[in-house]
C-alpha cells in the first residue's frame, strides 16, 4: 500500500559549519518566538532560517521569509555549506535520550513516501489539525520547492523484520550527529545498498503509515501536489511533488513515548465556568483532589480520570457510564479521556465547538503541567484540564478505524530534528 523511494539527501558539511548541534533546529511548529530568536543568534547558517525565518517590516509578496529561505538554501548549496549526497538513499535516523536514569533509543527510516489522499487508506491521520500553520507552510513549499521538515510516521512491524537493517547500520559511525537543547542526541546513517532499499520498500508495500506528527506538513504537501498537477497537467504519480519526506518508526518499538497535551480554558462566562463541577455530576463522579498531586491521582485511576484545576479547587472527573453511546465513536476512541473531555465537557457542558477549537478562541494547549497550573491560579485561565498519556498502539487503532482524535491529541517525544537531511524537489 505504501510506496517509498530513496532520495539524495542535502546535508551540512561539518568542515564548513563546525558542530552540527549549532546549525540544526526543531521543526517549525514547535519553535516559540524566543526559540526563533535563539536559533537565529546561534549560528549564521542555522536551519531556522529555512524553516522559520524572521519576518521583516518591509516584507511583501515578493520579498519575505519564504523567498529568503529559498535564497539561503541556494546560497548554502552554492558555497558547499549544504551538499547533496551523490546517490539516492534511505537513511537510518536515531534519537537517544535519558530520563529518570534510563536510556531510551528510537530508530526509524527517513524516506520519501508517495502522497495519497486519506480516503485511499494508505497514509492515515490520527488527529484533526489547526488551520493557520497550513496556509504558511504552503507558501514556503511554493518558494523553496523543498521538504525542510520531515513528517513523523508509524508503521506496523510486530515481528521486527526491519530491525536488523536499522541495528546493523546503527552499529557503524554515523554520517551526521547533533545534540538538541533537551540533550537528545540525533544520528543519521546512509543506506544506499540497492538490495536493502528494495527489501525495505517491499516490506512496507502492504502496510499503512499513520501520521504520528506532522499532519499539517502532510496535508500541505497534498494540497501542493494537487496545485502542481493542475499547473502542469501531470497526474502520473511519478513527479517529485508526488512524494514527501517522512521518518517512519515501528509502532512496536519499546521506547516510543507520547506526552499528554493539557487544555487551558479562558473567555467563558463566569457563571458557566464556576458552576461546571456541579453540572458534570450527572455524567461524572466528581471528587475533590489535591492540586499538588492531581496527575498522580489521575494515574492511580488507570488512565480513566480527567483532572480539573480551577482557582476554587481541584477535581477528579471519572465517567459514570459507558461513554461509547454518548460519543458515538468506536470504542478505541470513545474510551479515551481526551475524546470524553472534548465531547462531554468542552462541547456539551461548555459550548466550545469544533470551530472555536480550531480558532483557539477558548482553549490553549500546553504540555507543561506547572505552566498550566501557574497560569490558571494566576487568573490568566479559568480552568485547566489535565489528561493522561495515550498508548502508541491506540493511535494506530484509532487511525485504522477511520477516526481522528481531537487536535493536539498527542505529543510524540522526542521531536524529529530539522537539518540533518533536507530534500529538494
């Protein structure tokens, strides 16, 4: 089902830029304004100039951060700062990090994946997306004709058929290595052996790929493909714009990690917000809880409880009944605390519908529990809902059932780094 291809990666030359840790950056959609300035200062050739360049006062349709990204890329290639690998290849990509005294290693493959409409059931989404980033990203694709950031995809390999290929290559010195701000080490190896590439492509040919991270990138690439086809009249499926850069990881890898994304709520009528715990009592067990150990108390409920924190108190919200009839979705989705929160609380109890979610009228997202609690207690938000981590296998189940989780459902950690290898179209 999934068609993959090798590509000639464009990579930094360390002899000209020095330590690669100084020139790589996070993907564009997790770079804060402070990070944007930080990476611009860090090195004159930092990759942020391509993925999220600075906006200038005199920018217009002909001169802007998107056109400058194209000029930076062309200039760096012309000067040898970026070099295209001599032969098409697939790339083994590794992330290594430590947490609470344990070392985690995640390995995947960076490849080109043929773009397919979602209804073909080849590349599957698992969550809805926000509108704004897509409009900006397509401007960058039009200007640069390149994939700077990689999409993060998941594939099924319960027998670990591809693992020996990844492990064997990772036992040799990498061609690129960088460390990010979170002390995650990112490494890259080239696989240009034609037979290994054929074996890998053949194995993946009958499998779906679920988008773990990068729905905006995929949907923008799909829109760009359609736009390019309309312009040149080609729909043979073999053009450069028919493929997109993707790093795919086995969903059965033991070290894959998803962090929850919490929901901070604001701009509600005071009476609607203050009376929420009482109104939820028909559908939920509402139990007072300590504000200092709310997430620990949630975990003790086996992931079945949602945490609610307001200035007036903290609560555990546990559904009283089977939620599937109320939510009207397959069990894999309807039993998730995230789906329960969005349907039964945000939508039904607070009137925050899909349009308001997409426009972030009432809900702001954060992974930082302390930030969420502090901003709520300071009065910046009326309440925050804390969620439990989602199992990686559940992401696959939901996508294969043809369903989508609400936006910002998952945060796969670590994020892929940008700048180890880009792809020109």
